[in-house]
C-alpha cells in the first residue's frame, strides 16, 4: 500500500470521526434544548397580590393558580404548592403572570411597602379578636366599621361608622392587659390579643376612624355583595328589644 493511499485512508477516518463528533454534539445540544423546553408546573399570580396579603388569602381570592413554564425559565425558589406557606405574607407587590417564589413571602409585619389606592391615605388601628371578626379579615378585604358613639346623648349607641373600608395590611398581634370593673366595684383583668390593621381611606374617612378609635371602640364586619348597610341612629338600651 502506497504512502498516498495510507494518507487518504487516515484523512477519511479523521473526517468520519469529525462528522461523528459533530453529530453527537448537535444531538446533545438538541437534547439539552429539548430538556430546557420541557414544561414545569409552578404557581403563578393571575391578579395583583398586595404587600401584607397572606398566601392563603391570595389563593382563596383566586389570585394564584398553577401554570406551566419551560424548565429553563423556572425561577429559583418557585413552588407548585402553597403547603407550608399559607400564613406567609407578600413582602412586596406581586404582579400578574409572576411566578410565586418563596423569597417574596415572609412573616407578617416584614413587608416594607404598601400599595395605597389613588387618592387615599393609610392609617392603622388596633383591634381585639372579636373586633376583627375572629381573624377572618385579611389584606385586600373590605370591611364595614361599627363604633360606640362618644356622644352622651346617644347613650352609648352602637352605630355604623363606614360601610366599606379596604384593609391593605395586617401587622403583629400583641397581648394587652385590660381591666374592667363590674357594678359591684370589683375589677377583673384579662390578657387579650390585639392586632394592628392598616386601612386605606380618604382624609375625611380617616379622620372619622381616628376620632372613633380615640373616643370609643371599633369593630369590623365582613359583608357579602347582597348585604345592605346604611347609616342609622344605632342601637341603645332604649331600642334594643323593639
């Protein structure tokens, strides 16, 4: 076999080896690209989630749904279930189509920003467990506010103060000692939990809420779309059993 023939055979083998390596590389790249495009289920926001809103409340309001994204686009910390995160609150605004990631949720009170509706201001009030509908009020909810009238002529009437105020955040719960005196003169001290609520209201409504909180007690009420709330003289001992 001549030298030229040997060189031709070696060149052919090198060409075949190169072609095989290119084929394997392209095939591997295709496999990697295909794997990166494989759909993965993650939770995504379908409506805006406001700072302070719990994961459970957002899910109940239909703001979180399972969606799919290519595997290569899954963000670090993305989840496909709210299990174990129900009580966590949004630390900032989460916009529609965002993936739900653990880094954007934390303990109540850790959120650093508030989303305040245009034209409103944010104020905070402290309520007892009974005043906050036994814990069923969550960020994003609209509540009616009842209060005890500070006017002595009203004989302590319970009246509707405002029919609809938006809750935009819930802060920490603390235990406060409350002392009451019965008609016989004996005193009883109870340790009651108090929770801080941040509300969005106009200036006029904010002034009403702050005055009522400073001169009496506030109570929240949750209402559905068919509830009919209207201002009135309130209820006192004179008309309690009418």
